[in-house]
C-alpha cells in the first residue's frame, strides 16, 4: 500500500510539472501570437499608408494635368472663336460693299477691310499638349511596385562570395556572385586558414553580427546544393559536420529532389515543387534564420538560436558529375530595378 501511495504521489508530481509546463507554453504562445498580430498589423498598415499616399499623390497629379490641359484647350477655343467672329464680320462688310457702284471705291474698300481683318487675325496653333493618359494607364501595378520597393526593409542584399574561403575545385565568377564545381584538377590557389580544403564550400564576404538581412540564391537545374549560415569560428579544414552544434545553420538538397534542414538528425522539408530560388532571412537580434521558396515566399524552415558573434552566408554547389548532373552553379540573385 505504501509503495502504491508513493507511486501515486510521484505520478501526481509528474502531472503537476507537465501541467505547469503546458501552462507556461500556453502563456508564451498567447504572448507570441499577440506580438505577431501587432507585427502584422504594423506591416500592413505601412503598406496601406503607402498605397493611400501614392493614390492621393497620383490623383492630385491627375487633377493638375487635367486642369492644365483643359485651360490650354479652352484658351485655344476662345482665341479661335474670336478670330472666327472677326472673319465673319469682314465677310459681312465685303458683302455690303458689293452693292456700291463705284468700282474703284469698292476695290479700295476691300483692300482696307482685308488689312483690318489681317490685323485682328493672329496665327494660332490649334493643337494642344496631349493629355498624358499613358502616365495613368500604363503598367500601373508595376509602377507602384517599383515605388514600394524603395520602402522594403530589409532590401534583398547584393552579397558577394569570398574567394579566400573557396575550395580549390570551386570556380567563382569575376564579380563573385556565382559559384560552380569544376571538374578539372584543383586550382593552384594559395592556402589559407580560411579556405575550405575538404568541403566544397565558400563563404560570403560580408558577415552579420546584428540587424535584419535577406538574400536570395538561384538553385534551379541542380541535383545537390547546401546554403545557409556559418559562424565565424567554424572549422574550415578537414571533413566537417554541417549542423548547428558545429556552427552551421543550413538547408540541403540531396538525392536529386529531396530537401532537408541540416539538423541532427536531418529534418525533411515539405517541398511540393522543385525549388528555383531560395530566400534566406536573418534576424540576428531575435535569433531567427528563416528559409523561403523565393518564388512565392512560402516557408521552408526556421532555425531559432541565440546567435553570438558574426555569421557568414554559406554556399556549397555540391559536386558535379561526368554524366552532366549538377553542373549548374549557385547564383546570388541580385535584385535590380
């Protein structure tokens, strides 16, 4: 009986702890949801405010263009109407002089009347400045999107790759925005403590130890790649385990059409269509690293860590093969407007 009582008490204690944990999770979830509601409300209010201000500005501009064009047309109408009146008056005078018997006097009167009419008629350009309909009927959504882009934060970063960190078999473009695996012999590059010597990897040239950042990587037509972030203190030498415990926060494409987060063990990602571009979002202060399908901004995976120190973008195009598989490079997608 005593043993049963102890067992029940232990069970009760376990249930109390579990209940307390669930209550804390409930409170934290409610708090997180409230914070996210506020964030979403603020983000959409900024968009709505921008659109309202843009609409107001374009309507005011339209009214200005309309008023200017109408004034121009009305001024032309008034001047032309006055000149038409003067011509009609001259014709009436000439018709009245037709009845005069004195031919010399008639001709002299005609000449005087013609000169008087010429003095009243001025050369008038009846054309007016075209109403700028195309300004308001063109690709309006695209025009507004380009204006909206100026208010985006963070703006997609134009990253570059750091050649000093690149494995000897990796080939970088001249502008250091493209990396591919080369099938030739390793390049005779100077060794460096920062150069990967086993993993076919390269880091970005810019590291982040604060702030919010976003960049995109084109991964289409590949069968293997790995992208993400690496802590500044990660090892660059020898075989490396790509996982958070080693300072790497990545996602990987493997086996041609499988996607995983490089956790321990790997976490399979629910990707319905083959990825063409991957978006990487880092909020360093909040310890968030989020991966997206950059074509439709659908969520792929989130790392939640207490980041300390500097983090560098990490890229591995994977090895290409003689059969032509995986020969395409990784390309940092620079957004240009």
